[in-house]
């Protein structure tokens, strides 16, 4: 997971308003996710708009 998401991790570290993200993984069931903390709702809204667009481009 570290190698697979390295590029995404670096991009996330530059996300305005994102204070931290905790990566989670259930390798037995092939599930991944994360817990995010943003400094304000505006930063979260901006992130969600960009994140949803990125996921749609990957057909997710």
C-alpha cells in the first residue's frame, strides 16, 4: 500500500486545509480507506469536489 499510494500521499500532503489523514487497510478483504481532518468546511468541500472528479475519471 505504501508504494501503491506514494504519489497520492505526496499530492494529499499539498492539499490546502488538510491537517492529517490516517490510512486504513483491511488486507484480508481488500478494503482501504482513510480518516481525514480538515481545518474548516470550505477546505473539505474543495477537497471533495476534486476527489470525486478524480474518482470518476478512474471509473470508481
